[in-house]
């Protein structure tokens, strides 16, 4: 019998000045403001990799280098939205000129407050 597991980080934006204590299996991290390519994925979340690939292709054509971080921002509520109508922002962070790629882990799905159109989230987050 084979057993497979999957894990991912969940990030929740919190105000920078919030005095928040998190359990030992969680940590607070800050997401610095950065330029990013944001692509909207509509439909089955399991196919969002196609949107990631298209965002990376766009970056290649535009000569933009990914910094190694990306995330998915849920626009729709998974508990109330059908799979066909589910909307996700696929965010690929751009490496600033002369900078080295990030060695931090890839960022995972975020359920945010509504962001400004075209801007990547930039707030401290609880990750666990």
C-alpha cells in the first residue's frame, strides 16, 4: 500500500503593527513589496500550473527574470464558488536588476483581502 502526502504553506495577511502571537508550528514572515507579473486563472485550481507556465513564458518574452518566489492568491471563496468559476491570481515575482534569485521557499496559496489590481501582496503574513 502506497501512502502519499502533500503539504503547503498557508499565508494570511495581517497588519504590520499587529501584536500577534502564533503557535510554535507557525511563524510570522514579512513579504517585502516587489514587482510581479500577475495572471488571472479561472477554473479548476489543479490546472493553475498552466497559468504559471504562461506567466513564465510572458516573463521570458519580456526579458523579466523570476526571483524564485511565486504564490497563488484566491480571489474566490473555495467554499462557495464552483470549480468552473473559481478565480485565482497567479503571482510571479520579478528579480530586480542585478539581484540574485531568492533562496527562500516558494510561497503557497493565500486567501487575502482584495488587493489593488495588478499589485502583488506586500504585508506580513502568518505561515505555518
